[in-house]
């Protein structure tokens, strides 16, 4: 079965829209500030999509499109202002930043309560403790895809391929929280195919087109493909989608699988941040 991320993300956005409308009745407008520095074309598209999603879900958005020449000090000072502005509930600085700005300093500057990307070490730590309230968007989206497709996670062997701070490590934490038995693999892992043979659920976050092939996975495995690889204008996942036909029990397509979930979960974080900043209303 193909897991339809477009459909599931649409349902989540609808839920956020309804809840945000309820908050509006109480005089609260969940609002996201998006900061973009420079003219990176991919980042510009991401920012545009985030603003669009805000407008679809009753979330307010304010964007700051700053020139490439913006200094680190100027950016940190803007974040300070946004941190202190009560009308802003979420602060998102689009990465990557120009080379003269230290990304780590920027991530550390965002108030954890407003860190809707969940990159701040406080939120990363809370996630490890299973206590996070703002969750990393792509990993949380993966858990939603599994749950809303009726796939049991508890007690399952889950193998995550990739150990990045954005996808691999946090999705492993969330799967563990859902009581899966989690194996994390990476480029130095020996005998990946053997490990995958034991996996009921595979999350592929590698960044290599069609890397996971039919013979690597066991019959009936659930495959979540996070990869986005553009080759000759076409998008490919990290999994050989066509090759897995008839072998996987559930699989996410690329595009239309994990991708749309990331923005939906960002909207959910904005809503939750607003609620938490207003006495957990
Ligand atoms: P990174 O490049 O940060 O991490 C890739 C991971 O894959 C690393 O941990 C690396 O191991 C591992 N890896 C590389 N080669 C192998 C191999 N041969 N065998 C096993 N593991 C390997 O990428 P991200 O995690 O940021 O992203 C992964 C993919 O997901 C990309 O295609 C990206 O575009 C996509 N993505 C999609 C999102 C969405 O919304 N759908 C959101 C974020 C990312 P090591 O650590 O040893 O180098």
C-alpha cells in the first residue's frame, strides 16, 4: 500500500486550521516569523511554501527577507526582538545561512519555546528525554504517517538509515518513545543489508537516490523514504520505489510521502507554541 503523505498532511493542516480558529475566538492568533537571509533559490521556495501553509491554516506569518550582506550581529539582534515580541509564537530561520554567519549561534539564540524547528539543544535534550512538546517536523511527520496509516510501532524492529541531527537521530528517538526496538545505521555500518533483513520498519534518510533496493529488505516491511534527490529535473527518494513493488507492505512515494508532512508539522508546532505560551490553553 502506498502511504499518501499529501492526503495525511492535508488532514493535519485542516485540524490545525480548526484549532487555530478556536484560538482566534479567544483573541489569540498563532504567528510564525520566518527569516530568510540571501537569495538561495531552494530556500526562497521553502519560505514561500511555509508562508502559504500559514495562510491555509489560520496561522499568521511575518517574513523578514534580508540581504546576503546581513551581519551575524544584525541577525542575532532581530532574533532577540522576535524572542521578546509576545505577538510572535514561532521563530524560524531558514537554513543554510551565508558562510559568514555561524548557524550554531543562530540556533542557540532562538528562545526554546519559540523554536518551531526544534533545533535548539534544549529541545533536542527534551526530545531525548521523551519530554519534548515542540517536535522536530520531519521526524514527527514520519510518526504521524505511521500512526495514521494504522501501522503498529510498539515492539517492532525499526532500522533508521542515516544519523543526521535533522532526521536520523530525532526519528530514532521518537520511534524509541513509541516503544520500537531501534537500530541506527550510517555510512560506516557493516552489513547494512543483513541488518535491514530484520527490520519491520525502515526509515531511509541517506540522500542517495534509490539506495535501498528490493533484495535488501524483508517481505512485508514498511518503508518510509525521506530522501529527496533531484536528478535531471526529476525527484527520486532513497528507496528504489518501483523495485519494491509487491515486497513492501507499506511504502511512501517521493514526492508525496514524507515531504508534505514536514510543513504540516511545522504548522502544528506553531499552534502548540502559541498554546504553551498562553498558559497551555
Ligand atoms: P545528511 O547528509 O545530513 O545525512 C545522511 C546520512 O546518511 C548520514 O548519517 C550518513 O552517514 C548516511 N549515509 C550516507 N551514505 C550511507 C550509506 N552508504 N549507508 C548508510 N548510511 C549512509 O542528510 P539528511 O539527514 O539531512 O537528509 C537525508 C535525505 O533526506 C536527503 O535526501 C534530504 O534531502 C532528505 N530530507 C527530506 C526532508 C523532507 O521533508 N522530506 C527533510 C530533511 C531531509 P554518516 O553520518 O556516516 O556520514
